[in-house]
C-alpha cells in the first residue's frame, strides 16, 4: 500500500505542498488545540524601540516591510498580498495591497472593516529617517498606478507627533481625494505590546537577542474541552450511571474521543478512546451509531494523523455500515471520505490500486440514486442529489474533463434554487464545497453559480434574523398575557425559521407558540406545535445522527403537558416515555434533574386523575395496564389503575398503603387528588383509544367540533392535522370577525379499502353540521406530489368547513388580507401541520396508538372487582359535578366599553347555543306560523306548526331535533316564544321566535352566542292565537310540528315528526328591554302596545 513514504509524496513535501493536517488546521482551527506550548519571548519595550530606530544600520529594510505587512494583517485587514520589488525605498509602485474577498467572508472578520474585502487599499512601508519626503514620494507612486485605491496607509519606523501626523494626513487626503493614514513607531509599539504581537515582531524582524521562557497555557477552547472531558471520564467510569442507557454510554465515549483529538492528545490515547466507543457500540448494534464512530475514526486518521493506510481501511468499514441506508446525511459522510480518497491518489498518498476511486464511486452512486429518486422525502432526496452533483464535479476536475463542469454547475444551481422552498435542506452541505472550490476556478458559469449560492445564503440569514426577532416579540406578548398577539408573532417567525440551520430557533418559536395556543384554549394547535418542536430537536438522534439539541427536553415536556390536557392515555404514555429517554441522554445539572423530577411528579399525579375517571364500562380494557405502567416506571399511575379496578388488597400488598391505615385512607387520597387545580384544565373523561373509534374534540369560538376517527395511525393523523389546522388558522379571529352559528360540527373519518385515489371531504345533503372524510386504508406519501396534494387538501378542507360553521361578518377580502396576509394564517396553520409525518418521525412508523399496543403477552390480567363506577364522596358523588346555575339576569343600559374583552377570552370560554341549522333553514324558508286543533280527540293538545316553503327541508329540521331531544322536549331546550302587542297599528300582529333556552347552558362559559329564527304574523284578528293559548293553558302542553305551505291550498302538517313540549313563552312586547334576547323579534319601527297604567315600560 502506498503511504507518505513514496517518492511522489516526498517531492510534494519538498515543494511545500501542505498535508491534510495543515490544510484542516488552516480551514478549521477550532477543531485543533489552542493551548499555547513553547517559548514565550521576553524583550523590553525600550529595546524594541531602539531596534526599530536602527533598522537601516543593520540593512533590515526588507525585514521591516515583511513585519509591517504581517502586523497590518493582524490589526488593519487580513487580505494583503505580497508584492515583489526593490527594498529600502526603491522604485516599487506599492509595497502591498488588498485583494478582493467575498462579502460572506469579510462580514465575519473581527479585524478592521469588512469594506477591505470589497475595496482596494494601498500600503507603503519606509525605514528612512526623512519620512516626509518618502511619504509624498510613495503616495505619488501609488497614484501613478492609476488603480482605484480607496485608502492609503504609510508605515514608518520614525516617531511622528500627533500634530504633524494630522497636518500631513489632512493635506494629502484633500489633495488626492483619498484618505491617507500615517502609521508611526508609537502605533507599532502599542500594537506589539498591548495586543500581544511581540512574537510576531521578533520572528519577522529577526531579533536574535530576545530571551524566552517555556509556557503551557490552555486557550478557551481547550479549557472547555478539558472540563467536558473530565466530566465525561468521570461519568463513563461510574458503573451505576448508564443502566438501561447503553446508547448514551457509547455516545459519551465517542464524544470523549473527539475531545481528546481536539486537545491533540497522543495518538495512542485518541485511538484507544475510539476503539472503546466502537467496542461498546457492538453491543448496542445500532447501525447509524456504528457508522458515525467509524466515520470519525477515518476522519481522524486522514486529517489528524495522516495515516492513509488506516484511513483506507476505515473507509471500507464506513462503507459497510452505510449499505442499505436511506438517509442522505449518512451517505453524505461517505461522500466526504470518498472525496478525500480521490484527492489522495494525485497527491501520492495512496496508489490508484489501493484507493479504488472509481469502484467506490460507483458503489456510492448506487447508494445515492434511489435516495435521490424518493420524492416522498423531498429534502432528503435533494440532499442526495447534491452529493451526486458534488461527486460529478470532483471527478470531472480530477480527471481533466473540464468541459463537463459547466453542466454540473448548472445542476448545482438548480439544486440551490429548489432548496429555497425546502426548509430542512442542509444548505451548508452545498455552501462549503462551492466556496472552497471558488479559490481555484475563474469561470463565468461558476460565477453565476456562486452568485446563486450567495444570494440564497444571504436570504436565509436575513430570514433567520427576522424570525428570531418575531419570536422574541411573541415571548414578550406571552409575558404581557396577550396570547392572540403572541400567536400572530410566532406564526410569522415559524415561516422564516423553517430552515435546517435554524432548528433550535424554530423549536423555540414552536414551544412559545404552543404556550400561546394553550392559553387561547386551542389544545390541538398547542399539541401539534409541541410535536413539531420535538421533531425538529430530536430527529438527529432518532434518525441516527447522534445529537439531541438542547431545547429537546423543553419541547417534549411541552408535548407531555398538552397530551395530559387532551387526555389520550396511550399518547400520554408515549410522550412521558420519550421525555424520560431525552432526559437520560442529556447532561442535566443537579438543579435541572430536580426540576425534571418535580415536573414528572406533577405529571404522574395528573395521569392518576385521568385513570381514576375511567368509566365503569371501560374497566375491562385496563386489566393488563398495571404491568405496563410498572414496566415504564410509573408507579403512582399503577396504583391508580389497581384502585379503580377495585384491587385495594394488591395496593396494600405492594406497600402503597402504610401498614395499619384504614380502608378509607386510599379513598381519601384519590378524593383529594380530584381536588387538585389541574382537575379543571383536563378533559372530564380520558380517551383510552381502546375500541374501534375515538372522539377527538375542539372548540373554536364556542362551536364544538367533534372528529370521530377509527383507531388507526393514518386516520388519527388526519384527524389531528385537521383539528390543528382549523384551530391555528382561526385562532386570532373573534366575534367581530366571524359569526359562529352551529353548536356542534361533526366530522366522521373513514378508511376505505376500495377508495384508492385521494382524500375526500363530503357533506351530508340534509345537514350542514356533519361532514365525512374518506381516505385510502393504506394512505402514504409515496411521492412529494402526494404529500403536497395532502397539504392542498387540508387547505381546501379548512375553507369548506369554515364556511359551514361561520359567517364572515366583515368584507371577506378585508378579513382574508388580515388573517392570510398580514398574519400569515395559512402558513402558521399548514407549514408544520402535517401530523402524519411528524408523528411518524418522532414515534416511528408503527406508533403505539391504542392502549393494547402498550401491552405484552406476558402481562398479568387483573380482575375487575368493582361493581360500579368509583365516585368521590367528597365531591357529592360526582367528580364532574357542577355548581348550581343561577337564572340569567339581563342588565340595564348599554354594555361596558370593554365588554367583552376578547383578548383575555379562551375559545373554550365561549359557547354557541343554536338549534338552528342556518343552511337548512335558509333552504326551508319559514313562511308562516300555523295553529291546529283536533276536536275529535278528548282534551287534544293544540299544535303550533312552522309552515315551510320547502317541506323536505322543514322535515329535515325536525328529524334533527328529534334525534337530539327525542319525541318530547322535557327540559325546554328548544325555546319557543310568542311576542304579542308589538304594533299599535295592528294589535293582532305577533312574532314567533324559535331558538335556544339560555337558562339551559354549560357551566363556566363567559360568552354565549345564540342563533334564533323569527316569523312575523300580521292577521286581522287574534282568534286563532287566542284559541291556541287557551287550549295550551288548559292542557299544559302542545305539539311543535313542521308543515308545508301549499300556495292557495291548505298547508300539509307532518305530525309524525311532531315534538311534544310543556313550555311556551308568551310575552308582551312592552315587557322586553334592550338587553333581553327576545328583543331580536322586534323591529326599530315597532310601536309596542303599553298597557294602561304602566309607566315604567323598558
């Protein structure tokens, strides 16, 4: 095998060609030790000034020029080129000048001004005692070049007074219209001693009589490395630390090897640490982890130890572990090694035979092409295409096929353009190689590519800065208790931060957004944002990249809290288990560990509340759950399940109850648990996901949205996406924007074996409050087009469902400009709204969705010993009992100016009360009120019939009511009111109102929205009405029925759909005040009849 000892390599060394280690150290000094070890020079300031004064006596003009250029590179600008020419004030035009540098590099300098990268600056150096004539002469020579210099620097070894320097600089600058700067001995001495440049001066000026002393001082990087390495070594050698966490043990061993490498410890130590990591990884046998260890060993062998034989051997190991990978990032590591292999042959480091450049290239291409073709993962596919293109570029350059380069550059340019719409594409994988290649290529086509790259990176960085600013404002709004404004700011931040290089920043915005949605009462949006944050921060480790980002634990804890509020038991177990996994893999301080343990204790307490609320009929589904909870380490939750099953003796046997405690002890414990503050923030009954279907519920502006979904991952993912998208988009709209008119909207999801095309949203013809979603049973994103179709379907479904539930009160274009435009509503709802993908990325392709998914064949089945549901006696026998409701009272006068303050209202603080299905009523067209009487029956109840123009629609209205309340409306939920005396001009005129009964309302709601329908009747007399009222008062009930108006013929009633009612509200218009709900039945021009003697009519 050819190594560094061959003749060709020796020739390269002799010619001064840097080796891999020197190249890497120049490009990435941060990867190497910054400990200062060696001789520290000692030379007094006075001796140095004398040395400068006597330069010409020793004929050191050239050394002075060299020194000045080196010092200028450190203090003024780093981009100076070396000039050739006579020394000691000869006829050279300019001693040195700047060369152009890309803005993206110059903007990151900490030396001087970034403008030096774009402007030409000229420098002149003089050791002459007569510095004034030399200054004028050098400036004239620089001007004679006719180059576009923007600034001139003149260095002299002489002292120049401040006054003289100012005069000369001002005079020359005005004469030539170019700023001139004089750098004298005082400035030079100051920079050398105050900025630590003495070693540079001694070396450049060849000062031989300077003394030295040995020092070893770790720099800031090595100080941090040493601290971390010591902590890791202590943890790795602690046998009790990694119980059940072997993966993390391997990660820490790998990290210790990388730290030792950065500290430039002896090769034997570094290789031993890598060997330890590799040895332990065999036990874990996780292919992505073993690939990373092998990759780092290969990387170290090449760039640090320059052992090309070992590097070649490690390449084969990495290639073996990469076989079968579908992750472009993993294959990208192998591409990086291949590029080092391919450059080793022309450099003489490896023979062509040993390097096997072409065969290895073909193997890599065969690995990458299927990944690049998988458009179902567009970011991953584009990354794979990037590596293929870079390999083409490398090969064409090395084989001299330069005619192929332009087409490759065009391909890379197309990739750069496509990446702008792919937030998680790792743009750095494209930026670095193109930037490095730019040092060696001068070609117009490459210039075009370079411009595309720089434009893209500039936009991405600009977006990142703006996104971070929006996030900060969102957090400020949260602290100001303005969740809706926070949602607006976070939504704008998400759109800008969805880029690979801003994973942490995006996670921060998503977590903040989750808090804001929670405070707005929108738990599905809160949960989905939290899940997206978890995916962003954990995908690297879950996909085998090995890194857990610092915000991961915060994100997964947020997910736990949202799932606890939603009450889905399998999902709670999944989130809490993931939180434990993340916490065990992070190096938490003692304070952080305590905080996590405290949170976990509270979370388990809330889980216990959920488990103790399981209804009696569902207890058989929980008989094997105690062993599941014991396996997860959730002991309090296990006790709760045993208690609810009636296994109190088992609780005593396991030591949960102290010896000697009475049977009432555990009863009292769980009763007190129900009294905890969290009790009010969680669902009244948990979702076990134990049957065929589950109901997922949301409330938006008081309308309850219920999704009935089969218990399978696809249907659940669609349901979660749909609810989250609806909540996120409509979050910031209030009653001033939208009028909700449905109490409940139900969406039924069905998986179809025969429906194989695409998702469909369908509405029932006879009902505006029910929709159906059909999806293929094997629905999957096989291509990027399929996923985009899904996102388009979510967007369209959002619009259709919104149109069924709400009426836009303002101009629709004005409202859309605000929500979809200014607030980026579609973006905040849809950009990270695909829960099918996110849930799969976090919890795998086969998530434990159902309760039975958590159970194992050997789990014990506990008997249900209870005979009925457990009810806390301390809460009156019902854990969800409400306080008695007071009758509503309607205020006098105008409402307060700040009523209602919607900025502080949750969506769940509202409730829509509406028995009216607006689209159906609009179709039915209520035209008349009819009074019917059947004298053939003894004491027959009178009939109040609603006469509809469309009898079919009218019958559909009554069928829906009977489905809801049955044949008898016992509680007067459907309120029917007759308002008389509304017109002095026609005393027989009256109005009939049909709507909700506000006295029957849900406890705790702060805003009620009602929808009623009114019918005005203008008979010439009141005989029919009086007869109806008399019959009703005699019998104490009546029938409410639909009827069809038949033009000039008699109406046709549909008595088979009649609803029996005991209550009807008969009122006089003069009794109705301005805040009375029955005011809707009156018109502005009505002149109500005020009975004689009444003087205080409202």
